[in-house]
C-alpha cells in the first residue's frame, strides 16, 4: 500500500507542477496578447479622435481611455508627437493560480497583489 502511495505521489506532484506552470504561463501570455490588441486599438482611436477634434489632446486621450477601459485595461500614459498618438496601457492578469502569490511573497507584498502586464503602441495621425 505504501509503495502504491509513493508511486502516485511521484506522478501526481510533477503533473500538478506542470499543470500549474502551463496555466499560469498561458494566462500571462494570453494577457500580453490581449493587451497588445487593446493598446493598438486605443492608439488608433486616440489618433482618429485627435484628427476629428482638430488636435484636442484631451479628447484624443479620452477616446483611447474609453476604449481600453471597455476591455479591462487602464491607460496610464498618453502623448502626441511627430504625427503619432502614443498610448501606454496596463492590465492585471486574471486566472493565475500560484505565480501571483509566489511573486508577492518574494517581493514582500500582500498575497492578493495581481501580476500586471504593460504595453505601449502608437498610431499615425492621418
């Protein structure tokens, strides 16, 4: 009986580690991909608003912010320079099992601290 239990543990522990690694890594990569699309669309919306409102930076920033917030991201930076609208965004990664807690312990932060991905992109003002 003890032999069977040892064999099961030798299989179950590496399998659990593999499942957690695949889940957490996949969630992180998925969040990066999604945020890339959101950021690109927010930059495009900002560039279009800048043109539509005759160079109004506030309206341009707001257009990108509204679009990003609709998909769960936050715009934390915005600039218009050299005929381009540049947008910086961030978004928390959801659905991770172990990585946020492990990183929080290492960084001596509260266990509920989420992992946040950040991205930036630009769109040409035409």
